[in-house]
């Protein structure tokens, strides 16, 4: 078994599976890039808030609310990439002690379970976003933004999580290494 650093995992998989794999992975990596940008935005917001609060003595309203909303978007956008690069939490004691055949079965089972959870997340998030958009719900904090804006990233996040699980399922069915 060849060990591959997680950051190189998608390159190795693309080489092994061809352009179809690259096309399937593209939305996952695009949302991961959005997640990275949002981390930078959140960091910048906190730095500015600290500067205003402690150096200028004028705290900014809404930064705490904004960073909380950014955490939702960051996590949602990074779900698929974390799964595809094998960075999610797993039960290592089970997979490490399983033989190759049982390990493959566990990988297939895990991928199917994640696909089911991703479908439920996407469906639920979609209906929640639509409800809050149609109802006109706004946040109660100082930003007073539409709640559906905050919830919207959960929809593409659930979709790419399902896509990443599908890719892992296909990889397990083919018997490819991680």
C-alpha cells in the first residue's frame, strides 16, 4: 500500500481515474477554496474588531455574529473536501484491525451512510432555506440579515459531501487504495 499525503490524494486519484474523476472533484475543491477564503475573511474581521476594540476603544457591532455565520459557511463548504481527502473522523480501531476485504466492506458501508446523511442534509437545508426566504426571517443580532443567507451554504455543502461520498464509494468498489 502506497501512502499518499492527503493534499496529494486528489492528484493521485485523478491520474488513476482520468478526467472523469477530475470533473467530479472540481466542485468539491471549488467549495474548499471558498471555505479557505471565508477563513481569511473571518480572520480579517476578528483582527479589525480587536484593533477597534482594544486600540481605538470603539467596539464594532456584529463581528461576533458575522464570525458565527462564517463558521457555518466554512464548515459547510469544507465537508466534501475533508471527506475526499480522508480528513473526517473515523473509527480507526475498527478499520485498522479489519483485513483488506472487511476494510473494503467498511469503506463501502461508510460511503453509503455518508451519502444517505448528505441527502438528508441537502433536502432539509433546501427546505429550511426556502421556508426562511419565503417567510422573510431575519437574524436578531446587530447585522439583521436574512437567515436564509446564512443557511444557504449548507445546500451546496451537502451536495458536495454526497459527491465526495460517491467518489469514495466508487473507489472502494473498484478496490483502489485511498
